[in-house]
C-alpha cells in the first residue's frame, strides 16, 4: 500500500485518543488548563474521535493538584457532549516529569489508544481546534511519529512590551524559525505504537531535546529523519514566560545543562544500540537496574571532555539560527543575535563550571521545575 493510500485509510477511520497531563504542584493552574482543554473541538464532535480519555498524572505533589483535577474533571465530563469520554487521576509519589512520562505512556494510557497527547498542566489554548489540527495533520503523514503546534509566550500577545518581554519573545520566535520543527514538551500528539517504544531515564530533566532525538532516530536504530516530527498549521498554545531577568538567566543555564547531558546520553546510546537492541529497551533495563544510572554517564562525559564540557553547537546556537533566515533579515537582526550569543557565552561559562565542579547532577534537584 502506498503512503498516500495509507494516509487516506487512516484519515477515514475513527480514532481512540488518550490525553496525558503531567503535573507537579499546579493547583493554581490545572483547573484553567482542563477547562480550556474541554473547549477543544475534539470534545464536541464524535465523527472522527471514537473515544477520549483524560489522564492526569500528579507526581510528587505537595499541594491540591490531584484534588482540584478530580473535582474539575467530574464537573467538565458531566456536561461534555462527546458520547465516550473517560478520565482518571493517577498519582505518583516520586516527583519527576520523565518518571511520570514513563508511567503514563507505558502503564496509564489506554492500551487501545491510536494517538497520545502529552500536555503540561499550566498551558491554555488560543484556538478551539488546536488538538484537532494536530491530530489530522499527523494522521495525514504516515512517515511522521509526532505532530507539534506552535508555543506562544503570553508576553508575545501584549501590544506593549518592556525590554525583557520583547527579548523573551524574540528568543522564542528565533528558535522556532531555526530549521525543522523541534519538540516542545508542553504539548504534542504522537502515534501511540511509536511512542510506546520509547522510555526516558528517570533521573533526566528537560526531556524535550532527547525525546526528539529518540523519535527522529527511531530509538537509535535508523539514521536521523527530521520528517518524523511535523508542525500542525494553525495550532497554538500559550504558556507563561519568564519576565524576571534572574529567572531567565537560570532558565537559560538550565537549558545549556540539559543540552549537554542530552549530548552525553546520545553518544552513549549511539555506541550501545543497534537494530537488535533499541534505546527504549536499553533505557528501561538501566532504569530498573539503577534509577540514577544517568549520573554515571554525566561523570564519564565530564571526565572525557577536558576543560570545556559544553558542546560547541550549544554555544553558537543563536548565530547558527541566522543560516536559516533570508539574507536581508539575517543582516538586520544580526546585532541582536550577536548580543544574544555573548549572553549565551556567559551562561555557558557558568554552566561549564557547574558541570566541572560536579554540580551538574545536584543541579536537577535545585532547578528541576524551571522547565
């Protein structure tokens, strides 16, 4: 069967959908997130979606996230027009998004689901058809594993921005315009059978970049194929931006540390995986043997790197983004890009010192909730 015939067949059948919401101490925001979720067109029309389940996974919460999720879902499902909708709140004692992700994808989600949505508990939607656009875009592209939308910072919607808000919006927009779409962990839609091949190290924070690599390489069993991640046109969600300069700097340092540790881990998996042993299977085994096995990878990577640990592509990411822009636009924004590069250089220096001093592992405990 050709790819076109496969896509046509997929588009013409009904789907079972599971939506996983991973939450850590989001008592103040999860109610609004669920309300905007139930305003999505998927919850109003059963022509394409045969069944929907919503699974909230509070992990290590010390507030009322789980209780608010339960009461909100009880209210929303009572008046939801979709004829087949289910919900559950599955609490996990141990905090950590990757651990919660493994539980949802591998254990909590409906085994009969055709598509899985992963969603953060502190976002809301700009358009009522965002999830529908993501789902139909993915169904029409049989070579793709995941469909993403466009994340919009709340400050980008303001008509008047101060300097920090403008800089925050520019940094976000420049990263989105740089090459093929990446994976934003705040919201994405995936083929269930593909995502269930993947496991994440339970000690990892900031899973977006690593998860994207697992998808593009089919768990390190094929060459990198960027077309496995596609963007749904017209699909958008809004998230809260950091507008405090100190938090922005901490967040950027956290991103650099995540990128560096992803780099260490990907090198390890590339050396140890094959078509006979994919990365999902290897990671699951390592998680069971020692939940902190990633720390050994970090120590080894730092020891082998010498005095400078941060990969060069992480240092020069702002300047590299200019290559994907039209020449005139690249020239016009180059002063801002250079300024951002110089700021990155300072951030990378302190991140490098953090890793060299052995603080890269302890860092997760201090800033793991900045993602």
